[in-house]
C-alpha cells in the first residue's frame, strides 16, 4: 500500500503544479487585456498614398488618404485601399498572436499558426511574413476619442442632402397605398 500511496501523492503534487501554472497564467490576464485593447497596427501603401490603421480583432480604426491617392482612378484607389487594409488587418492579427503567446508562454504557438494561415491566404512564404514583423513590436496604446479623426484627411463635411420628396401618386393603386400608410385621412 505504501507504493500506491506514494503514487497518489506524486499525482496530487503534479496536479497542484498544473493548478499553480494556470494561476500564474491567469494572474497576467489583466495585462494581456490591456495590451490587446491598446493594439494598433498601421500600414502604408507602397506609394505612400494610403495609410490604414487596424486595431484588435482586425477592426479598422482609421484610413488616411493623401492628395495623390485622390487623384487615382476609382478602380486603382479601391484596389490599393483593399490591399493596404488586408495588410493592416494581417499585421494586427500577427501582433495579437505575439501578445497572447508572450503572456501564455508560447504554449499555443499562435504566431506560427497565424503566419501559416496568412502565408496560405496571401500566397507568400512564412519567412517573408516573418521578415515583415517588427522586432519587439510593442503595441502603442491608442486614445479612445475618435471624434477628431476623419476618413479623408483634409476633407470637409459635405452639406446634408435634402430628403427627396416622393412623386405624386399616378394611379388609384398608388393613391391607396400612400393613404394606407399616411397618418392623416385625406377625406
């Protein structure tokens, strides 16, 4: 019975060790959440005309255009914007994976999983993606106030559009439908 007891004690100690590891990991959850909340990745198009900023979860938090961007054809601007946006979102995902791996001791290998998925999606090698990752990229906390940001830099607010007035009814059916939803009775 002594051998069985020692085996049970060893298993119990192993179990306690695992619980301590989990407790240690959860102790840093607040820091992990703060870093993820402050995550920001900005990517500029190769011609420098478009800059897209992406936050946690791939949310696009800002888009900036230069005057040169606005001189492009709509198709070229759209293509450049989509490419830059994809790259910003991908960079955000890589940074998120890096933060989570750092806090969980790399046990999940999230960075490798994200790099492989992105390499497959973009049709490039994992090594090329790794070369794009900045060394020790610490996320920069971002302000929660977006009231000063605009979609187009140096743009002015367009005047509000007047509400179009519906055309007058042209048939008895149109008159019936219009009267059906009007509050006032036309009689």
